[in-house]
C-alpha cells in the first residue's frame, strides 16, 4: 500500500471520528445535566483566567447552574448547583460543515441579523447547536445542551419522590369569593389582590378583583372586590399532557415566543390554558369563560 492510499484512509478515519464526536451528547466525557463542576475540574483542571479551556484545536466555555431556582418550573432547577448546563466549543481549525452530513431537516436554521452569512442549526431535542459560516462552509462552533430525554428523565425521577396530586377543589372565576377560597382551603392569609397559597400538592396563585368598574378601574372585570378573576395552579407533580386527553377541537396549541421548550394548549371558550415544558404540564390557568365577556 503506497503512502497516498495510507493518507486517504487516515483522513477518512479522522473525519469519521470527528462526525461521531460532533454528534455526541457529550464532550470529552462531560454531559450537560449529569456532569458537575467537580467532574469537569477532575478531567480538565481549572479554566484559564478568561474562563475557558484551551486545547490545540478547540477552546471551550462550560456553563453551570449558579444558583437555586424554583424547582417547580424548570428541569434545570431539579439538579444541584454547579451542574453543567451547556458547553460551547469553538473550533480553532477549518472544518467543512457539509462534511458532517447533518440532516438539516431536523434542525432549526437561524440567520444572524448582522451577518447574514452566519447561521445556526439547532436541534433542541438532541441538545446540539452548530454555528456555521455558510459563505465558506466553515463550522465555527458547537454548543452542547441538555437533551429533551435527559430533561424529562430528571423531572420524572423527581416526581417519583412525590405523591400524586389529590386536589379536590374548584374555583369559579367571577363567582368565587376570597372568603370561599380560604374556607375551601382551610387557610387565611393577608389581604392581597394577587395571592399565592402553598398547598400540599403545589402552589395556587389567585387574582382577586379590585372592585366594580370605576374611572380608575374601568378596564377591570365589573364584579365586587375580592371576587376571583383568575387563578393558576402549579402542580408539584408534573405529568404528560397526553394523560389529559384534550379535545383538539376545543384546544389550540401555541408555542412560546421566547422559550423554545415551552408551549400552551388554549381553550378560548372555557378560558383554560395549560402551560407545557417539553410535553409535561407545568401549570393550568383558569380565566373567565367567553360567555362572561359582557362583565
């Protein structure tokens, strides 16, 4: 075998390895939502003064959970502080993006508003984003994010530790009063027109009327003060929306304009909105039904 054939074979193997590593859900044995800062420092040591890790052909910025947040709203809040959330890797050599044979139909393409030749290809389900210079077919960077499956697994594991919701109460917007709410919940709180009740099965946020319409409150519901106008329940136990068996004729699905993993099922007629993260129900909001618009 001559030297030219050997070089071709070695180049092919290198590209094959590169493709495999690029599409992996981990980088240098570091996995978002699973690896910790201690794991990173054990593998790579301390970052540079610039806050990154530098290698011959790449440099990386690793991001962590920096503070504890509301664990009822986000899978990132269900992992310990200093857990890896994302890894941004900049390539220090020329790599043709086309050579990776990426199936672009599975990625969301976004064009940079200032530099039209710079685009990103994002697959949030698989947890990977490619930054590309399309003019030169140059792969600039790869960002590794939590996969949808990893996020759901963490939420499901957390839910197994909690009891199922046993909520047996119901409130009627524009009818139920604050006294009735607190009698039903067997608790009394200070008088706030937006009140949160911490229950065994989750948190209940209730909005109460400011009073009958006046010049000052002419854009509010025309019902007596301390009447429920809207309420939202945030269950401790998240569950798959499929369990609700929602009627597609009554509910329309919309996506959040800013957070890609958030979507909503909306029933305009009954005034009900389910908020989903991935496919798990994170809250349900009850507003006055359409028939009450005359108030």
